[in-house]
């Protein structure tokens, strides 16, 4: 083979490795909007899907099987010409080592969604620049998903991604839209990134790491020991609860993990769950019906 041919092979391999990190599905639900022409919603859906999935959000080498599965469901409640309002359900999963199982990591409802979008408007993300509120919202959650996924792999592994999400928050505030400032609400993008980067709420990230990397990743090797680790990973959250009982990150944790916790401890090798049961009833009382299912 000649040198140019080798170069092309190397180039294609490099492109494959520097692949997009997210395998995302963006869905627009316009059932509540009185609009006979649905084409604008289909165009928006297609445009955002292309934006998320074609963008390289970091310099990390990512194989196709390593992409993070995530979803965005935009439930519109108002539309007027080019202005959209509604809520956005954001979810992401993390593949467990040596298995085909995807563990839910993020399940968050953003209620402050409002943006303008013209049909066929190009969407571009530029670090350090403000493009539009739509681009800022999607880019923020892309980095937040990458950060929270990295946190499950190494302790505070998501710092670089969270720093970029913080920069997006700072830049987006100039747009004046809801969701970017601390006084907009107590459960928005500002508070998501502010609390996860704060040492005050460090137990959330510690528990997230231990739960997944030292617990879930070993479920196929030694289920009993893995269940013990997962159970013990929940106890640091009590410190967070005692310090801030209404912490956003506590709810964020159990909104994603409650159903999985029930499934883990309702099946397989039996383990003494009494102390953990009492803990869950204390720090996550809003999921009391679920905790009662664990026998």
C-alpha cells in the first residue's frame, strides 16, 4: 500500500474513535398545542436530534458501544409563530460492565422551557458563545449527562463536563430566559449545576460512584457482595439529608434510582435490608410506596 492509502485508513479510524459521545433521542410532543400544521414540530424534532447526535462534545475517544443512551421529551403546552413553551424530561442511562443492562442515572423534569425557533434554523454549539436558548438548553444537558456518567466511572470524574455546563449557565443568563438564574425557581438548571459542583453536596457524587462502579459493575461476578456495596453506598446520603433535607440532588438521585433499588433488593440473594429500609424511608419518604415493596 502507498502512504496516502495508509493515511486515509488512519484518518477514518481517528474519525471513528473521536465519535459522538451521545446516542440521544429527542421527541416533541405537541398534543396539547392547537396547531393543525404539525410540520414545524417534526422539523424541530429532526433538527435537534441531528444537533445532539452529530456533535462531538469532548476530545474523548468513544467507541460506538460506549455511547451514552439518553432521551429528551419536549412536552409543549404553548406555541405561537416561532415561540415554544413547555417542559423537558431528560433521562440518561449507563451500561453496566459485563452485561447488557442499562442503569438509569438521570431522570429530571425541567419545567422552565421556552425558546424561539424558526423552521430549518441551523443549530450550532460554540464554546464561549451564546447562540440561542434552545442551543443552550440542549448543550447544558449534554454536558450534564456526560458529567454525571463520568461520575459513575470515577470519583468526581465529571468535573470538566460540569465546568462547561456552568459556563453555559453563565452565558445563557444574558438571554433573559427562565431556568438560568437562582431566583427563577429552586429546581432549575442554575441549581442543578450549582449544587452538583458544591462541596456541600459531595455525598451525592460519592454515592453515585460507589453505587455504580463498586456495586452495579460487579453484579454479574458476585451478586451478594455487589448488593451489599450498593446498600452501603446509600448511607452517605443520610449526611446530606441531615444537612439539607430538601436537597435537589437527593430527589435527583432517587428519581433515577428508586425503581432499580426496589428491583435489586426484591430479587436474588437475600440480604439484611432492615437498616437500609429505615434509611430510605427517612431520606426519601416521597418513595415510601416503593420501599414497602421490598420484602
